[in-house]
C-alpha cells in the first residue's frame, strides 16, 4: 500500500468516525469464510456497517478525528473489525446473537454517543442500552400517564355526578 493510498484510507476512516454516533471494535479472527459471510449478512440486515481495518491506520484516523476516543486506541491489537451503527445497542445485540453459534466476535471496545466501553465483559451492558427513540417513547409514556388519570377521573366523576342529579330530580 502506497503512502497516498494510506492517506486516502485514513481520510475515509476519519470521516466515518466523525459521522457515526456508534462505533464498535471487534475481533473476528478465527472465523472461517462461511461464518464471516454470515456475520456480514447479519450486519447488513441489521443496518450495521462492518469493515476490517489495519490497526495503525485506524489509530491515525482516531488521532485525526475531532472526537475524544479515550482508551480505544489502546485496544487496537490483533485483528480489528469496525462496526458502525446509528443505534447504540444494535451491534451488541448482533454480537450476542451471533455468539450463540460461534465463540467470536469478541468485543474489544465501543464508542457510543461519547461514552467509551472497553472489554468483552461490557457486552451485556451495551445490549441493555436503550436507543434514543426508546427513551423518548418511555418519557412520553410517563408524561401522558398522569394526564390520562386526571382525564379518566374527570370523565367518571362527571358521569357519577350526572347520575346523582338525575336520581335527585326524579325523587321530587
């Protein structure tokens, strides 16, 4: 690979790192061609972009990026695959599901909306992260709940009051 090609790859990686809110670093070494193809297919279906990169080029791209990746460059040893996603927990769920059939991919680290996770032991925590849409839905549900209770109370109270007035008017 020439210097110009390396510079182009670093520039593309820097752009991808800056554009994606969710970045996972995984180790897929040891997977045979068929299993790797299955993983790529699963990533495509889940709208996750999977790319295998050289550690040195990725480290330089992280350095050139305007984001702070903390300890992530330190985990760039051995084979590294990048997973880009718009939703924070989708790659973690994909890895967890895929590991039911195979012992790989191993999670090296993740960058999710400025939070950094290092190590395969963080996979369960990453699976339980809620997406932005799920959080907004929960908040709206919580905000609607008291209003619904008040409205239903007023409706039922109005019906009771009307019934009492009707009964009193019929007595006279």
